[in-house]
C-alpha cells in the first residue's frame, strides 16, 4: 500500500486507481498520460508481463472513454534483453492502442537507447498515421538532428531538458546552456512542425516562451507536467485554454520514483517532511 506521503506523486498501485485518478483530472480539464512504473528488466517474463499490462490499460482507457494515453519506457518492455524483444512488445502495445484509439508515448532513456527508440517510433508513427510519440532531450548535442528527422514523421514529440547524467562529450552540462538550447529547439519545432509539439517543462519561463511561439507561428501545442508538481499552474493553464497533460505514474514499484521526485526539488522535500511530522 502506498503511504499518504507518496500519494502526491503516484496514483495508486493498480490500473483501476490510475484510471480513477485520470477521471478526476478530466473533470478539471486536464488529460492524463498513464505510466506503469517499471524499467530495466533483465528477464523476458517481466518485460512481457508489463507489455500485457499496458495492453489491458489501453482497453481500460477506451472502456472508460478517458481523455488519456499511455507512456512506455523501452527498458521496461525488453530493450535491455534485446532490440527484438523491445520491438515485439512495443508493436503489440501500439497495435492494441491503435485499435482502441489510444495514443502511445515512448519515453526516452539514456543516450545508448536513443537510436533504437527513434527508429521504432519513426516506423510505428508512419504505420499508425501518427498514433505514437517520443521524447527528446535538449541537453543532448544530437537533438537538433533528431528533431529534423522527426519533423516529417507523423506523431508527437515531447521536448524536455533531460535528466540523465550523460558524458560531457555528447551533452551540455551548464543549466544556462541547456535553457538556451531548449528555447532554440522549441522555436525550431514551432516553425517546422505542423502540430504534435509537447512542451515537457515546469519552468514558467519556458511555458511563457512556448505561448509566445504559438502566438507567432500559430502551431498547436500542449504542455506536459508531472503529477504532484505545480498542479495549481496546470489547472491555471487549462483554465486559460492551454492543452495540459499530466504524467501519471502508478504501480507497486513506486518507491524509487517517489524518491527521485523528492530529491529533484526542494519544495517536494518540504512537502514530504510536512507529511511526516504532521505540520
């Protein structure tokens, strides 16, 4: 059972809990990106089981008529075991989701997974006429070339700053440099993409810049933020007619995810402390 201290960031241990939470989000005008927690399986049984769970979740979303989609990590569905295992499971998930009209995001992990992830998304985006999206990271020096490739692929692209500790030879380390690159990449996307732009950021400056670019170029976009982080801002954006999607994790592997969220931001740590001491 997930303790109250973690409920701010995780929508329960079961798919039913995640679906119920997404229903509450929809009532506030916010869409849900449901993610079953899990990653880096070394055995095929675990990877196949999570792929099966995603297929079941897709049907739950469709049956409940939710404004929601799913997000899958490549290592969760077999990439650490082999490229073919990853593709087989991703193909199964995407086929089921396409049949049900549910969108599939493929998360991006460390730089060693980038090529195989992009290859899969480009193939499946074309096959499904855009029912697949992928995340790219501004801190990687290769990302401008990746965006140029993705601009012609049906689907969506989520731009984030990047959270993995990548080698300095292939990534930018200074926050100010990553911020500058993020702005440049956003402008490229608004200028060159017809639609499908997802701004993955909690940074008010980046969200304001995205609004400016939308006003300038007229390109549709959405904002994606995490469950438990700046939720007041999410509701304010939704009330202001910005399309908002909240990343909603769930599952029994919640502890490590919760620990990461608390370490990332000082206000998250203070929230956890208040929950413990009751103030």
